[in-house]
């Protein structure tokens, strides 16, 4: 059955790979599964047709036959469960990889998203200058912990997994802030993720959407 995902018609990140459909594209590229993309405007995301797929009116969604999923963690977990390449075969290693998926989304990403909100949406508030250092410190606390765990390892566990895919995707959001450069091993870790051929294909596909729509193609 063909796989269809949804993505922004005009990505707010200007094709920088930060929109969450990139995570799903990357996972599908890693496991060698073809997929189609249905592009949506912001207005279309709030219409009943899309809300039946994603009750919160966001992207991406994942459709395969009668199955409809939303939330990138759930989508990537499903892809990893159904196709080889993103989860180890051993049950213990598999469980650890899944744990890292949850850690990326539930522990590492929230303060990073808070930083993005503070920098982009709250920068004009009278209290923004006082709040921003506090938000950055919360991000650094998580990065300190993650950096210590990673050490000089290549991946979070013995081989690349869905846990690394999700963690790299989350850490990529820090590039505009410069915080990632304070942790050379994490910066190298992210660079290794970006160097994977599957990531490059996913990034190029997301960038092509923005380029085509921004030039009227």
C-alpha cells in the first residue's frame, strides 16, 4: 500500500529541514520505503478534511491504507517496527533505542522548543531579555547530561537507530542559537546524522518543496 505523508506547502523554516515532516521523510529513506507527499497550506491544515487525520491541525500525518497516524514519535516508531534498519534485533538493545526516542521528545526537545519560542515569538516582550538566559541555562543542563552520556561514542548505542534519528532531529533545532557549538561531541554527533545519505535525501526533498513554492514552481 502506498504511503502518503503531509507537509507544509510553504515551510516556515524556509526549507532548513526543521519542519517535522523531515523526520518522517528521513525514517522512510533509511528503511527504503517510497512515499508520496500531500502539501497543505496553513488554512487547509485547519479544515475538517485534515482535522480528521490530525485533530490538532498540524503536520505531518502518515497514511497507509486504512491506517492514519500523527505525531512524529508514533509515526517513526511504526516505521521502525514494520521495516528493518531503525531498531536493533536484540530485545534489550531494541528497548534502549526506543527509550532514546522518548528521551529525545520528552526530555531534550521541550527546553529547546522553549528557546525557539523565546527567541522568535517573545523577543519583543519587555521581560524577554531577562528570561532568555534562564531558558538557555535549561537547554544547557540537558546538553550537559547528554554530552556526558555520549562521550566519544559514535551513536547513543552501538549502532545508528531510530533513537539517534529522533535525537539528531531535535538537536538540529539548536543550530541557529549557537548553543550546539559549546558541545563539540554533540556537534559532531549531529554532523554524522546529517552526513547520512538518507538524511541528505530527506533534507533535499523538504528544501525542494520550499524552493518550488517560493518561486511559484
